[in-house]
């Protein structure tokens, strides 16, 4: 007895082979990629956001004059040396924080005047601590009316002490620019830009029991210049007079309103409508993106402005296939049509799997199952002649299935 025959098996899809529905492995992969792109983009954005939240803060800043800035314009080297000498350096960015830190005594250092308001300068001037003003500009005259920023615009260079101040004499010479002028003649002026000048880069004034020091230039304190000439000696002696140093670097978000109760107040706290308006704008943006973005979904049929006959559409599609040498796609369309019509003729559903369809067509036509499978699901033709032969073979197969 011969072994029973089994139904035909589906031939594995080879690279570039066209299926009966007109697709290939490449086109299916491309469709899957197009559908997955929006979700992958959302996942990437969420991943970046999570990483940003989880990443630690940078170990140092890039703000000029900041004691945690290791760059050339920073002052971390000076701050670290002061801490090794027993000076506690407390870095603050707002006037309220500076007032709170100054309550512990010591020296208050103010670097720059770009983000300072007159009210903030008045609050700093009201402190009883020793003050060191570096590159204070217009704010200098509010703290000490006897002093004002000089008009010297000479480039930075080496300047000699030329005064009796012990800190300046210990430094000997510094590299600095600009100058501070003593209008009342009561201050000690050091490091003039030229011999005999009445203004200098370093001025010391005794004011109501406290010491006010003005330095016209930040350069002697920076990492790039701290080791030049006597910059280190002058900086250490000026800022290390007490064991507590409040390092105040004004910031943009410190508007200086109110007293110490406003410590930590930001721009959004002072203008409360900014946050809800920003959230509302983000919501509007999201709605616009959803409204105008490309929507992925099934093809929607729309009425055509003119009626195109099916025969003309078929011929036009055939000409496009021929011009593009799409033999595989043309063959897939022919095979799909033959399979659909044969299944209808035999009373099979459109979802009938390929092995069952091949089996039914083979029984109806009397052909071997392997030949039927080769015609309906075989490799695509590579030229016009092969396509023509396939079309003829499919026509004969379909006529055999349709015979009474």
C-alpha cells in the first residue's frame, strides 16, 4: 500500500518575491516601520526626558566669577585655597540669601553689577559686614559715595602697589585693568594705571567701623590669572580676613523685591500667570500637532471629479507596471485575481489559506498540486516573456476550473 499523500506546503518567501496580495517582504517591513514611527518618536522623547531628569547636575558651572567654575573665567582655584586655609566660602545668587548668610558675620563679596537693582545695592550697603566689591561699576557709589568707578580704559597690565596698604604691599604687583577713584581723599588707593595717578585698581575705605574694599577688575581672582604676579597674595589677604566669606554673584532671576522672606522667590512666583499661560500654550500646540499631523490609517475612498472606466484604469495600471518593469507586481495582481475568482467559483471564502486553495483548484482542474502551487504562488517572472507565459498559464488554469 502506498503512503497517503499530504497537502502541499507553502513555499517560504524568498528575498524580492511577491506574494499573492502584491506585497513583498520589503514592502511589508516598510509598512510596519511607517506605522511604528510615531510611537517610536514618542518613546524617544520620553526616554530623553527621563535621562535628563536622571542625569546629575554638572560638577561645575560656566558663570564668570563663580567659585564652582573651573574654567578660565571662573574662580574655583581661589575658593578652594581659601577653604584649605579655614575660610568657609558660602556661594549665594540672590540678595535675600546674601543677607541671610551675612547674619553669621564675616566678609561679603559682591561680584559684578550687571543684574543688580538700586534696591538690592541699598540692602547690601546696609549690612554691617566687611564688603569687597569687585567690578561693581555704578553700584560702587551707592555703597560708598566717596568712591566711583574711574574713567581709565587702559588695557590690563602689570601694576605696582604704590601705596601703604599692607595687603597691597604684600602683593607687590598685580595684573588688572580699570580703576576706582576716591573723590573725598579718605581712602587708600593702590595699583594706579600710571605713576602719580589719583585712581587705582584697588581701593580700601574704612566706613563706620567696617572695611570696604573695591577691586576694579575680576581678572586677579580668575583661574587664568590667579598665579600671575601678586594676584594670589592680594586675593587671599583681601578675602581671607575672616573665617566666613559670603560669595554673592547676582543672577538674572533675582529681582530683589521684598525682604528676607522672599528668599528663593523666582520670576514665576512674582508673575504667577506665566506658568498657566505656558501650560495653555503647550496644550494648544499639542492640539495643533494632532490636528495637522499626518494621520495613519486605512485608505478612505473619495468621489472622483470624473468617472474613469475600469478598463481604462486597468490599462493605465498595466502601462505603469510595464514602464517600471514591475514584473513581480504585475504577476502578483494576475495571480491574486485568478486565486480570488477560482475560490469564488469553488465556493471557498476569501480567507482560505493557500494550501487549501491549491488543493481545491488541483482537484477541480485535474492538475497536480505542485503545478497549481507553482502557478499561484511561485517565484515572480523577471521579464516580459515570462510574464506573458504566466498570464497564459493562469488563463488556462482558470478556464479548467470554470469548466462545467
